[in-house]
């Protein structure tokens, strides 16, 4: 069973899909709240927890975003990059 909680799951699916990922759009949505109907604080906590505890597998991430990572380490590097791009 997936350990990716809501709203993290939905945000990854909606904003990190491989063909439409735009960190500026996500960053603006989070900072202004426009078009981002999710609890920003909860999303931030969930993303940090998912990174620190390695809660997202490459398979789960690919299922949500269609982005393929060969290893957990590669995904972790990307998630840290995502974190730094949006916060």
C-alpha cells in the first residue's frame, strides 16, 4: 500500500507530471494560494517527510508523474531538487 498521503499524492500527480512540470508555476501556486486548493503547510510537511523517510518509491513516483527513475537514490536527488525549487 502506498505511503504517499493526500494532498502530497494529488500535488505530485497534478504539478509534477513529466510533460507539464513547471517549478515556477508550482512555486507561485503555493506562495499565492491561487489555483492551489490544498493545505500548503501540510503539503510542505508531507513532502519533507517523504524525502527524509524515503516514503516514495521510484515505481510510485512513475505511476503518478510518468517520470522514470532507475533507483531510489536517483529519485531522492530529484525530490531534494524539487524541494529546493519550490521552497
